[in-house]
C-alpha cells in the first residue's frame, strides 16, 4: 500500500493538444459548465489534431510531461474533413512505436471530443490524470538536463 | 562466364555505344570486403567489381547523379530496386536519365562474421553459391552462406526486381520466406514493456550519433536534415543523454515510415551494430497488420500508408501494445 | 448438439408436460438438452431491489455451471428465463451486484455474466431454424392459433432482447412452422394477472378473461403459452383451449400422441 | 439495523425519479390501474416528493403485477415498477410485515396450482 | 527584441474570484520582453479596449498578451483592438484563464499558478509571432441551395431578388417539399398550396434561379467563395424540355400500382407520373423500379401516346459541374419510423395514422379528395383521438430526445379543422404538455378547446387496440387520476420528426458537423444560428433543428441575407494562418500535396544559385488563398520545410517548453 501513498504526492504534468474546432471548444464547454479537472492538465491549441508533430509529443516528454493526450474532432467530423483520420494513423503508429521501445502505453492517448462534449472532456482528463498518477513519473523519456531545472 | 565479367561487359557495352555517359557501380577497395559505390566512365573502368561484398545500395547516389548532365547506367540488386522506385515516386531522381540493370544477388556477406570465425590472416574469399570458400591462415574452409550473410540480407524481403530495364541473372535466386522477416519484431512485441525498454535502452545507448545510418539511408534525402536545422527544435549533433538517442532514432524512423523499403542499410553501416532495422520493421509490421500489406517502392506510386487513410482505421488504443 | 438446460421447479411438477414435450421435440430436432446438476429454484420472480443478492445466487450458480459447460444456458419456463436472464444482465453490468455475488460465492474464477441465456424458442429459431422445423413436421397443426406471450419473455426489452416488445413475431413464426395459422390479437403481450392470483383472484380473472376474449375475437382455436403460471391463470378463467407451445411442437413432429 | 426512510427507498429502487416528465404513460398502460389506490405515476411523484408515509400506506403495492409494461414504455427511462417493489420491500422489511402467512396458503391452493405461483408470491409478499 | 504588453482581465469575478489577478500581473511583469502588465475588470469592454490601445501607443508595444476568456470568444475582438492601435492583429496572443482555468479550479493558489504558467506560455509564443497579412480570393457570384422545400425556395427567391444567380438542387422530381403535402397551415389556416405554389412558380420563372430537380449533390470541392460542385441529374426517362405535363402518359400507363409517396403511400400512382398537379417543373418522371418497359423491354405505351415525343427510355444519369460562392443546406425532415412504437398499433391497424397522413386525407388533392374518410373502410370517422409526443421527448432509445416543436400546433389545427368541417365528430387529444410559444399560437390552441370543443386530456396513451372494429385508446387522465379507454374510429399519431436521412451524406461532403440526432450544427447556437463552422455554408429549415413554417421562412431569409452579404463582396480576405514552405529546405518529395485536403500545394522547378552554380530543384508552393491552415502538411514533411503561420513548429515547441517548465 506504500506505493499508493507515494502516488498521492505525485502530481503528473499532462500536456493536452486540442484541435481548435472541436476539442478546444469542448474544453471551453467543460469550463463554462464548471466541470473541473486537475490544474496540472495544460492545453495547447492547434488548428487541427493533424498539426501535432511527433516531435512535439517527444519534446513534451523530454521537458518533463508525464502524459501526453491529443484530442480532436470525432472521425468524420474534422473541420478540415480528413485531418483527424491522418492523426489517427500517425498517432497509432507513433504510440505503437513508443510502446515497442518500452514506453508505457497508458502514457499516450488520443481521444475524440466534440465541441458539445464538455462533460466528456472533463471525464477524459480526470481519467487520464488518474491513470498517469497511478503509473507514476515519466522516467523513460525524460531528459535529465530538463529535469535538473526543478 | 562469371557474373562479375557479365556485369563489366554490360557496362562497357553501354558506355561504348554512347547510350550512357556514366556508370554507377562498385569499386574495389583496399581489402577484400570494402567495395564502395563509384562512378565509371568509358575511359576509366579501373577497379570495377561485382561480388558478394557489394552490399551498398546505389539508389541514393542517383539523387545527386541524376541532377547532372547525361545518362547514367546503374546496377541494382533486387532489394535496391525498391529504393529506386521509391525515390522516383518522390521525384528525387529523374527516371528518364537512368538505365537500370538488375543484378543477381544471392545475399551479400558480412566481413565481421568472417572475422568472428577467428582467422588471423584472410587471404581470399570466394563465392561458391551455397558455400563460401575462405582461404585463411594457410587453410581453406567452406562455410554455409547463410551463416555469413550481412544483417541486411538475413531476412531478405524479395528477390524480385521492382524495376529493371535489363537483368543479369546467372544462377536462380531463391525467393525468401516471407514470414521470417518479422519474427524478431514479434518476439520483442511479446516481451513486457520493461523488458523491451531494457533491450532498447541497451541498444540505443551504444549510439555515437555518427549519422552513418542517416547518411546511407535511401529514404533520408532531405536537403537539410531536421537534426541539422537549428529552427526545427530538435537539432543536435551529439547524444548528450538517453533521451536524445531515442528522439533521434524515433523521429528518423517516423520520417521514413511508409517510405522505408526495409533495405537494411542502416543496420549494415552502424558501427555499433545497433539493429536499427528492427525499428523500421516495426512500423512496416504495424502498417501491414493494420492498414493492409504495403511494400514501399514496389511500384512508382502516389500512395503511402502515412498519407492515405480509410474511415474504418483502428483507433490508436486498438493498435498500441497489441 | 448438447446444451445446458435449466428446467425449474414447475416443470418438474405441474408443468411436466411442457418439459417432456420440449425434450422429446429437441431430441427429434438434433438438440440434446442436458439438465444441469443440482439446480436450485430461481425464485420465480426477479428481485428488483438493489440490495437483493442472496435471491440471485441460485441463478448465478446455474449460469456459472453453464459458463464452464458450453457457455450457453437453455431455459423453457418464461419465469425462469426472465429471472436468469435479468440476473445475468446484473452480473454483466452492475458492478456492485457482481462484486457482492462473487465475494459471496468464492468461485475459482469470477462470474461476470459470460454465459449466454437463451429461451427454448430462441433455440428453435436460431439454432434449429424454423425452416428445418417446417421440414421435420409430420402432422401439421392446421388450426388457427393465437400466440400468448405474456410479460416475462418480452419485458424489460432492453434486457430480455427477445423480440419487439409491442409487436413480437417469434411465436407466430413458430406457429407457421408447425403448420398452424397464427392469428394476432391485441392482448397477446398483456399480463394475465401473474402471482396476484393467489391474493386477488378477481384481478387475475379480469385480466385473463380479457386475454381469452381478445384471442377468441380473432378466431383463435388454441392459445399458446410458454409459461406455467399464465397457463394456470388462463385455464382457471375459462381457457380450455390453452396449451403449451411444446405440446403442439411435439405433436406436429410426431413424437407424442 | 437499517435506516428505513425515503432515501432507503430511492437507493434500493435503482431508478432516478427526477427523470420523470409526468406524462402518465405508465398509468396509461398499467393493467392493474383500477385496483390501485396509488397509481404508478404517483409512486414516482411521491417518491420524488419524499412522501414516505403516504407511500408506506399504499395498498397498491400488492396489486402490481410486475408485468414491466410501465418500465417498458416509459419514454424517460424511469422504472415505476421498481419504485413499487422498493416500497413493498421496505414495508415488508420494516414491519416484518408479510402480506401472506404460511397458514394462509393451504386453503387457496388447488390441484393445478403451479409451484412457480407459490414461490413467486412468497418472494413478493414475504421477507 | 519585442516589447510586449500583458493585459489581465478579471471578467468581473469570473476570473478574479479564483485567480489572484494581482499576483498574475506581478509574475508576468517580470517575464522577458514584457514592458507593461496590468489588470482590468472587463478587458473586452469599451474601456478595457481603450486601455489596451492607449498602452500600445504609450509603450510602443510590438505585441500584446491578453489573459482572459477563451480565444474562441474574444480573440477577434482583441485583434481588432490591436489593429486600431496600429499593431498587426496577429501580434496578439490570448491566455485562456477563464474557461480553462478559473472556471474549472476551486483552489486559488492552484488556479493562480496555472494562470501564470498559461500567461508565460502565451508570452513565449508571442515572442515568435510575426506580423501576418491575410491574402484575398475572388468570389463566384452564384449560390447553391440544397433542398427545394419552403426553406430552399424562400432562400433562393431572396438571393435571386438581390440579383444573384442561384441553383436549387432537389432530389425529388418537384420542388415544394413537405409543405406541399400540407393541407392548411397554422395559425391562420390558409391553404398551404395557395401560399406555396406561387412561390414555386416564381422560382421556375425567375431568370436568376436554375432548378435541378430529381438531382443530387455528388461532390463538393473548393472553399468559401469558390466551391466546385458536381451535380447528378438522375435519369427521368422524360425529356424535360419537351414534356408539357399534359398527363396523357399517366392515363395510359398500365403499371398503376406504385405507392404514391406524395400521398404518404395512401394510394397508388402509375409508373410514369407527375407527383402532383402543381409540380414544378410540371414534367413527368418514370419510376424505373415499376416501369414495365424499363424492366422487361416490353410496353412502351407512354412513348406511343406522348404527343411531343418526350419519352426517352435510354436516358442516363447526367453530371453537371457548377461553381458557387456560397451554399445553403435546406434538406428538411421526415417523420420517424414507428417500428419502436407499436403500442399505438400503427403496424396492425390501417386506421392508426400519422399526422402527415392525415394532412393528405384532408387535402382536396389527396386520395380522398379532401373528404375525411378512414383508410380501412372509407367511412367517416365519428370519434377521432390524437396522441401527441409520439417518439418525441423520448430518451428510452425508442424515439428522439428532443421536442419536435410543430406537433402541438398542427394537432390543434387538425382537431379544429375536423370539428369545423364535421361538427358531429368527437375529437380527443392526449397531451403531455401543450407547447405554443409563438405569435397567436396559444390563442389558436385555446380556440380549439374553447370554440371548437376539442377534448384535451392531460395524460398519455399506453395502448391502442382493436376491439370489435373500434380502436380502443387506453390512456391515463392525470387530472382526475383515472385510466380511460376511448373507443375511436381513427387514431392520429403526432409523430416525431427527424432530419431527412440524406443530410448525413451532405454533411460529410460539406464537412459540416452534425449532432447525435442528425441535426446540422450551427456555428453558434445564439449568435450565428444560420452559419456553419465551414465558411460559406449556411443552414435553413429543419435540417438545423425542428421548426415550423414561419420560423423556417425566417431562417431561410436570414441564410439568404448571409449569402447575399458574401456574394456582394468582390474579394474575400483569407485567413493568414496558412502553411508556407521554406524552399531552401524543401526536397520536392510531394508528400505534402497528397495530404492537403484543399489541393493548395503545387510544385515548381526553381533555379537556385547563379551561373555555373545554378541548380534546378523541385519545390512545394502553397496557394495561401486555398490553404485553410489545418497543418497536415507540416507533419508529413520530413525535412521540416513546411510550417504554419500562427501555429509554427517553433511556437508550439516554445509553448511546450513553457508549459513544462517547472
């Protein structure tokens, strides 16, 4: 049980990339509906989930993120009609590769959140924080130079 | 007639007729194994060689060669032809300027494996098809070819020419077993995350960032590589810690994903013998398993699994760790 | 093929005919109903309250046995089917019930609603196939028959998933398969009065009579049921023409007199 | 000892009465409607209003046939039958108030009565 | 070196109650490049904006960060403010400290800390911003209206009236839509055809309007101002230009058993038919499923009888390519399928009908010539019971969760009309609530009760069954707490409506978002009710949400005014946040063009260097007018040559840095 007590102290840093049209609006709706999620979730707005370069995700881990989540419109609802389909392939392959290299598969996630799904956004973030908290700190993809700035 | 002579004849014939101005082939090096890519002209065919130590994939050299004036004859082994097609697809080489001669390949050899047999002084290595005849330390031994194959040839993907204007094949080439190619990837997949992490941590920590893999890779033909570009945010010339090793290899593999033909040059040239092809092959396996079989460079094509998609593609969570 | 079968107490007693005919017919259609050992009474009614655990254990025992013996549990009595299927749904979807039941039962492997519960009629429709029954019929029934579904097979439809709850057709299809002419009447899915017949006979009488009148109005010569309690209530209230559906099946197949 | 109150009924009923939009379809469908002092839709309303005593005095809890017609047809996903059963369970558990006693049974049993009926009635009317 | 001003908004107490704005101001003031930082109660107010403008000038700011509500709310506002003060509007960054901070966190310290981080991140991003200027594109001065119901008709007429060309694409053989099936309209009870058909005729006669009936939208390409649409004209097997609509073919057609969809399948029509007398265009069409000639090769009677030689059995589907500046979707609705509601006996009883079927039974052009006769035996029904909310407000999964909005009013209309025409008829209405918000609506409903004596019963029907030829309607009467059974001759179900199923396909072709009920999503529920998130696409009618005729017409006119506003422009200012390729790094590999959904990327052979050193390279070129700025190309580009203005890789990486900075 010691582990769990330790984890309680640990507040993971979550970087969430949200597409401007659906998921960022979903996050706004979560806000206007006062549906809370932990403050350690920080959102970066991108025009479309397909703007997210694997480099961004790796960089976030390097800088000390413990979990990275990418949110976009539901497949079929992309504002740019097909961006999220590309995201789906790219991230499937990237996350599969990260897992192949031994990175915990729970650390990366893709979720489709529409502009109407404020409740889903909040639920997803709460769940992701919970998952990452249980998983513990990101040690496998950290950059010690960045950590030393603590 | 031996294949080496046939190849040389072909080069001479084309040069003499004026159909081509230059020939891209291999040139004999100082030792028995270090044959390297070279340009030959009508006046200079010195050191022309084709034997079991001609592993380098010549396709990539055409990127620069085809920019120059005149026509070029290139010799490509079956696996090299895929890289050639891929580069044509990406408009990196000008097909019009090139004559492709496909060459028989029974699998190239790895000199390290010969040295590992324990010889002190190797005098001669001869190709006896199934067996390799080595004369060393005053004796002659025969070793099965499979045991000496270069890492890139161990799991040969195909003996078929994806493209060739002519071919030179003396002995029949045996089609490789398709299924064996992904067996090591599958084994790695079966390990736990921790085991895999250890495996790769150990392998990638050997990386000295010599960039040999990148320089040899036929898919890496960017004018300026992102790793050399200060604006990219990931520029870096040395591995300062374990993260950068991973970053470099993940991003490199990702950048060639869907375009990598699995030619294995990266692993062949790695001075630290890191099995880099296992990273690329994982992408290929994931693509095959989830988006349908795909072989980059099989044809000159607009398609690539990373630019295509279907509406019914699986979700990341359905693929990761499966 | 063999399927685990849960008969239930009434089928061992008052409704023996329902059971006997079902077994004979199934055998003739190539299905062996393997009665599961040491089954216990399902309780007759599904306990709806959230804290009802003990009353569900007998069903879970039967379900767990079937899970390890083919994965399917066949029922015949409508009441047993309703109780077992709904308990199974609780085990699959209600975490608090699932945990409590499993804590109590201490099975080698947790039971989480894995077993598929099918009613004898679903077996006829999906495993044997009504077309094959049609082919096997020796003595076509040749009567106008009103199917009486009652409540238990159909409702609640989100759990029972048996047929369209307001416009079911499976019994009518069955009737056609054995050579009868199905007649639809509006009260075929109304309640007969159920267990209230023990304490409020007039309510049951009123409900049952209405059903029988409704069937008679469309010219039904026989009324079919799958439930011993419906059978009783209807019989008690003038339904001399009420029969179990398996009785007709057995007759049509020529396995009984 | 359990604390029998309105919350107790709400808890064991496994249904959310706040979802009710007061359309009355449950009562429009109920086959035992005329035998009920409190009607199906009223059970839902009274539970929502917290009228514990009124619910406990209901006789209708013994008329409900558990036929599930009200549950089936509710457009809002409310289960009036669950409320009725929850009230009945509470009444029986509170007072140890069994609606039928063992000695009541023999006189009403006839030759044809199915076991199922006795078992069901026992389940419904005794705790 | 930039000179950045930071403006922190209290948003009244919306932000200030949870975020210590003073602390945030202090912290952000210390950030590099920041020369000014202050907070204010309402930054978006006139005074707040003035503050920003003053400080831009006073401190000679090169960029501003506003820590306030979501950029989706006021990014545009602050960009305009900056522009007014002489700053490039794209030198503005917003830190979302309301929706994504103060509103979701309770702990002041935690929220303040997060606000500081978000502010720092925005400042860091801003240090890499560059002034951007929007490009311009031309506008094709023609609009497309998809759907030829009252919404499409009104919209097209308004656009045409402003002098612009407009095409209507209608999948059925005639325009008119659902309204053409209605008998009378509430709350005035005018005859639907009388008010609709003149508008239909206007459409046909307008020089500006082109009708594509019996046609569908096959493919949509392009973007606002420049849509390219492929229209499929289905084969009518009748030459539209020759047919005079005389009807001789119909009279002679031997295959007469096709269900008449216009009459809700209550009667039949020949294989060659004109949907109804006032159809526009008044041209026959052959149903290929039913036509003997087309199915067997034999017959050909209509061709023989046609005086103008209009019949052409060899006609094929045709495709037409058209260009448009704007598109209006007005695809309308249909009543839901009643399979899940058989407690009302619709499947088993001919005399249980939907309200739309009743419209046809009451209409003079309907199957009964306007005499109300019940379908089973053509008798006058003496007792008619209406059931409201059939499938509406149903969250059980059987029906629709929303209120269909029109049923209360049309039921009152039906009840009233029946009582007026057949005073000996008894009319009952089961209702849950009567909803009549609208001008003269409640008065209308009350008239049905007070003047016409319609019996409204508060309660719902549980079962409808046939007993001795009477339809027994069993329901509750909640006001006297009884269960009633009304023996009726006709039962009318106020069936819920849902968007026409074709809308899904249209939505995906136009990339407009659609909700779980298949209604199209407007750009803003209150302030942009007829616009779509996709620029240049507008909505009208029930495809966006349940509406009655007056509301549909208003929305259609609103959409038309938006279209006219768009077409009136000669140039459209684009979004400057578009992709651009660094030609020094581009290898010309062509992957980017393959992922571009807009075809905005092309390649050029470009000469680099001079004289002997000159080399020719193939490089990507982005058309900024066509690019919509999704960024798909930036990730596909392995050499990092492709980047996106406003969301550049270095900006995003900087944001990551600052978010992760501990």
